[in-house]
C-alpha cells in the first residue's frame, strides 16, 4: 500500500471540464451531449477506485440532466485506459468507499478471498453492470491502449468508435485468471476470437475489432472526435423514449442469450483463480505479475487480417 495521498472522490457538483480523475462537460446541439472524460493521463488512465466512483458520479449527473440525451465516454492523454490500477502511487485497494453498485459489506475490514470478492463485486463487475443499464445512449470514443479493465469500460457502451491507432487486449490469463471481471468476451467477440485473445494474451487492432463485430467504426485519429459527434448528433435527433426503449430491448435480448448468467458463473472462477494464486504464493493473488511485467508480456500485437485469417 502506497503512502501517497489519495484524492477525494468527485461528486456530481464537483465535476468540471478539467477535473481529475474524471472531467465532465456538455456540448453538441442544445447541450444534449455529455462528455465524460477519463482524466488520469499520467497513469495511462488506470482505474483506481477514486476514478471509478467519480465516473459513477459523472454518469449520474448526465442521467439526471434532462437536457442530456447522449453520453460520450472518452479519455485524455495517449491512451483510453490501461486497465485496473495494480501499481500506481494512488492505488486505493485498502480505502473505504460507500457502496453504490451493490449492497454488500465493507471490504476493508475483511481479509483474503472475502476482501477481494467484496471489493470486485462492487467496483468492477457491479459498477459496469450499473453503467450498462444507463437509460441513455453511451458512446465509447477509444484511442491508444484499451487493455483489460479498459475493455470493461468500452463494452458497457452501446457504440464503440475507435481511432486507427487503438489497440485492445485482455492479458490477465497471464495471471492464471480467466479474463477480467465483467466477462462479456464471448458476446463482444464471438467464442473463437474470445478464446484466441485470452489464450494468447495478444493485442488486437481496431480494424480487427471492427471485423470481429466489437467496434462500430474505425477512423483516423484526427477524425475520431468528428465521427463520434456525428453519431451523437444523429441519436440526439431521436425521441428520448425511442432511444431508451431501443437500448432496453437490445440489452434484454443479450441477457436472454445468457450474458448476465454467464458473467455470474465466470466471476466465481475469476475468484477461484485469485484464491488459488494467493494460496500457492503466500498471498499474491495476481500470480506474480505486476503492471510492468504485464505491460512487457503483452507488448506484441496480433497483426492477422481479421475475419477468416
């Protein structure tokens, strides 16, 4: 645990265009688009709990603003997100935050598997499920790295628009763990591609992600913001009821195909893996990996031609 000062969580009234670790502003036609920005660029937008709860506040602010019809999730700096914070000075695993996503006990006075399960049920899977159900269209604007926990943020969005320099991966099988907590892999990628990215740990490109159906559009970096705003403005022109009910209808279909039940099952295996690692190593639930070793191990990019390669 670091001795660094942990910044406070931002509430809806604290958010602004330059706030960190999350920024917030409105724009677009009649202020109908809320721009929620991951703003921890010095750490590649790695997600500590302060960012998670501040992000939740930003989404609540956008949902409660009747003038906002569409939400864009984007990031400052070179990368969208390097995933969960497993090594910055502001890693706040042991810090207490009031639960917002699930009704569960505090993780900070627990140990071992009980501690990990309580925390990850709240800040990882619970938060992502909460955000997936946001009743307004949510567009992910992705550039640079979108790794592990970054995928979770992109996958809860209704559209993913990526720049041609974006790349993706879920390398946590290197820790002996079957993917990140919000296990949507088979639904976002299809079963065989999901197995490929998990079994190899390789990165895949934005073009491949589009070929495989995970990404809606890929554009040059300099055109990314324009493309996102173009789609957002088309959605803004639709009636709010139509947007909400259409989103609800498609999400229900995905749940009927097993997404939620599958996620519950895999979450159990995820925590079996954490516990097995900790038991074998005297407490290290990450299987001997840290931020540097994960980055080094995942430095290769799958450059196959996409579908049919």
